[in-house]
C-alpha cells in the first residue's frame, strides 16, 4: 500500500499555558521580578512602579529598547521564545541575559485579572494589547488554539500619564490584583532592595516605587540589628558598605573569606536575635539566598545544606554565583528554584557548606561569647560546664552595663570583660562546691553520723560569728534555709566525718583531698581571682573529691 504524503503538524491548545505555569506564580516578588528582569534584558536604565492600592492596580514602566509590532507578536507573545536562541548571552550593552526559557512572562498573567502591555522603540509607535484572564480561561475551556484567541485593544487614555515624555520602552498595567495590594510601599521597597540586587549593584539600572528610588536604605532596620559580617571573595555591595560604617568594635565583628579559584561572591551576616530576621511579616523570615546574574534563583539555600547548628537561625545573606547560568538550563520552570540534583549545583552547595558555612558557625560562636552573649551550646570547643558558666556571667554582667553616653563606659566595659575568663572558671567551680558539699550533708544526715568534738567546736564558732554579724547588721530574718548544724561545716569538716583514713599519706580518702581543697575553696567563696596554678590545683583535687564522693554515695566504699 502506498503511503499518503499528507503534511501533518502540531497544533497547540491554549491550555498549555496552564500546564506551563500560568497559575504557578503566587509570589508578588516573582511577578515584579519578571517585569524587572525583562527591563534589564532590554537595557533599560530606569524601571518605575506605580501603585494604586485603592484601585487595586499598578503600572510597571521601563525605558528599555522597547518592541516593534513584530517583536511583540513573535517574541513577547511567543511562549518559549528565548533571547539566547542563537547563542546570545548578553544584551546590546553587554548585560548578561536573565531570561532563559521564554516562559517567565507567564508570571505576569498570574497575579491580576487583566494585564495590558504596550511598547515602543525609538523609531516606532506604541503597539500592544490586553490579556483578560477571564477571556483566556474561556478560550482554554473551549480548547481554542492561539490563533483563535486575539488580545483585546488597549486604550490610550489609560496610559496618558505614563506615555508623556516616554521615548521608548515598555509599560505594563495590572488590573484586579487577585489577592489585593495588601503590602505597604515600604514593604515593597524592602522586597526590591533584597531580591533585585542589580538595582543596587549596577549604577546604570535604577528602580523607583511611586517616584522614590529604591536603595540600600530601605534595609536600614535590618542593618541596625546586624551583629556580624562575613564577606566572600571581596564582594562589593552598597549594603555591605552601610554595615561597615555602622559597625563598632564594641558591638560587631567581620571577616573576609577568600575562596581561591572559585568565582562565588557575596556576603553572610547575622542578627542579634532570630526574630530580627522577620522583617517582612510575622511569618516570613529572610535567609541566605542564591543569585545568578543578579536575579534571585533560590531562597534560603541553607535548607539544602543544613548544619543543625544554632547559628543558622541568626544568618541571612546573598550568594552570587553566575557560573550556574553557563551551559544547560538548571532552573525550575517556576523560576523560583534550581534543579536539586544538578551536578554543578550540588558541587556549589558542597563548597558553600564546607568552605563558608562551617567557618561561619565557628566564628559566630566565638564572637558571641566574646561579646557576652549566648553562643552555640552544641559547639564542643567549650565544655558544657564552662559554657554555662560563661552564659551566667554574661547574663549577670549585662546588669552592670553603663549607659552609652557615660564617660566611664569604656573603662567599666574593660573591667567587666577582663573578668570573663576568671568568671568562666569560678562560676563553675562554685557550683561544684555547692553541689558536692550539700550532697555530703545529705549523706551524713541519712547515715546518722555522729558529730565529732572538732565538728561541734567549728559549728559553735560559726554560729557565734553569724549571730554577731546579724546583730551588727540589724538583721532579724532567718538566713539559712536549713538550720541544721551541718550547714555551718565546710568541705574539710564534712569530709573528716564521713571518710577519714587512718594514714592519709597512704590511703585515698575524702579528708586528705579536702585539706588541699580548703584554702583555694575559701578564696573562691570570697570571690577572689585565682592564679593559673591555683585553678589547676583546684581542678585536680576536685576531680578526686568528686570521684570519692560518687563512690560513697553509690555505697561502694
């Protein structure tokens, strides 16, 4: 049988728009991002956003190259058209293209009931049309093809204010915002300042919201709460410069991280408290975001490389790595993420974790402790006892912080800081004295051990001292919670009651260790600062006491 030579071809249904993500873009930032990215790719110098909250609408206007009638039909309205089609990767002015797949424009359809797009070049008049989502929904329901659905006509009067003195570029009008415009202008400025870095990094590209230029100053409240800073590969950013101007040696620390042979750049910073990262809403926290060619590609990338360290709850920042845009397209269709199992992306994450994040979490702990704040309780560079002692010292010492304008502030802060190392030792050692001596008292009481003559003499002495002190201070209240005679005995007196060897020089016993322990213990109880030799001696003796006491309490003696 002879085959017919009929010419067959694909026919595309408009429903493909839904499958490609017409309703996928739920983030207002994503919609703004698409329009701003298109303006960047079109070599615009300025992008202006005009918000009408009462009218539930907004305009986005740029002064880029603009589009001719042919451009509008065969490029903008052609889903899947890519600026990189013939190997091009940059605009006429040399800007690296942000757009890639040619489907990002569908984001523009996701947030409004109706959008109108008009555009002109230097040598052509305005062209454009209206995309009504209700009409598009009907066309999709009726399974129409693109050729069977025509855009509506636009009205010049709607754009009159914005076309005046507009020589070239594109204007998009969004009507009937689906969730309403609920955010303030200040909020929108923060979004732009955070997520559209090319507006801050490239002086030839500016973004305006209702006439106000978006700058790093929109992030001043975040900068005020920033404590530490890490710059990666000497990244330059006006926001970083603003941080460095605010930083003082009393409150802040910073470090440069150099990755030889790696083109990754950016910065990571930490705030004073985790709640300081909630600058957007009470629910949304900023984190460490990935940017490629200036565009946000993945938010909160730490979720892919968690360290399970407490410092993560304090970190935010931006990592720029344009190498991810070379070669195959590894970005998801939603344009809000990177394909997780891409080898290049996995290698990038591995380098970021090992060469940057792990260094930062170590620095963070050291710097927090140095600035008298709680650090990472799971960091093993300090023993749990030393860490808790330091945390207690930090809490107590804050009450002695002198007001910022006092001429004595620097001197008093120095005195307090000089006590830190000794406090770390003394606080923990006092706790050990408190626990061990009270455990021995409980042991004596339970065993009903008879008080020796020496013990009774010691008790009488200290009762007399206490009575005299109370009378002198006109104190009539009870001081000791437990009036037991044992509360007047210290470690060496208690030790002689429970564990005294016949020949202390030959036999291990609590009493022998307590004799060595007493002079240093007394100095500690009187809040004296101990010498290194005394600390070493006290630590050694206490380990013996602790071991012997555990033996006694467990009934193995």
